[in-house]
């Protein structure tokens, strides 16, 4: 097990992602790996509702739907936006070809779900949720389903962990590196378990390190963060996986 794991700002994650795509790994492969990391983190069963937004976070949801369908695990996509990035559109088309049903979010959509996957909003979100996002997040929090947030809990600030309203997850699978907001004091109200999926993103710069609990007494120079109880130090490594579609 590693002694330390990296913790970075949203800006650094954005820069690292861009550098990796430009120099090392195609964006579509990274999106597939992100979804594969989520797939491997959860015991999938029952009625699986994947709630997707219009950005790349939503694209992770479409890619996850493709992986589930390819493994004969039924799921459905719940759309809160018709907007698609280029990579999201690729996986949305694949999901269509695999017969994954899609529906537009309405009140009651998650009522009978056994698992809800939160792919609504990414780490760049700031401010207050508006409809239909606010209603969807409240409904996710009110339902009895096992909740999986992808990259970050929708509604949460990726740098500070602050939120007026955010998804409360049973597990959050953050992509690439832990973002500062996910281990901020506020985040404990929203996350029961946090794990990282290593998808092969090359870090643009070092910022902070999270140390396992039993190393907390060692060095502390302002860049060392103690691991919160909900963080699983050992992540999921999908960094060598090739695009599966």
C-alpha cells in the first residue's frame, strides 16, 4: 500500500487531464477507464438508474451503461440534459445500440431504484443548484437506493467541499486523483466511502498528499492531509485498460 496519495485542486485536475489527452491518452479512452473504475467498485444488482447531465460527467454515465449492458447487467439512463460532448455522444450512441433504455427525468424516476448512479455535475460546479437538478438531487437523497457518485457528489464544490444541497452517496468513485473538496471537513456529511480510480492521468504538478492514518504523526508542512475515515487509501487501477468499444 502506498504511504501517501495525491490530493489536488480542480484547476490542477483540469490541467492534468488536458496534458494527458494532448500527450499520452485519448480522451475517449480516459472516459471508458473512468466508467470501468466505477463498474469495478460496485456490486451491481436490481434496478440501476444512471442519472446523467450534459458534460463529461454525464459521458462517464453513458460509458458505464455500455459496460453494464455488455456484461448483461440491465440498467437505464435518466437524462437531465440533452447536451452531449463529443465523447459523451460516442458512448450514448453505443448505449443505444446495446439497447439501454433512456428516459427524461421526472418526479418519481428514482422511487423504485435499487442503485442510483450520480453522473449529473462534475468537479467544476460552483454555486446553487437550479431545477431540474435541485429536484433530482433531493429525490436521490430521499430514495432508498444505494447511491454511487462519479468523480464528485453533484452539488459539491470540488475545492472546498461546500454545498447548499448535494447528493449524499454511499460511495463516491473519484476519477484520477482525490480533489481537495472531497476530503474537506464539510464532505463527511455527503460521503460514506471514497475511492479513487486511477485512469492513467499524468499529474501536471504536485500539490498535497494524503497520508494513511497510521502515518499522521510524521511530517506536517501544510501539504500533508490526514486521511478521513471514509477514504479507502488503496484505489482501483484501470490505468492500463484499452478502449472496450
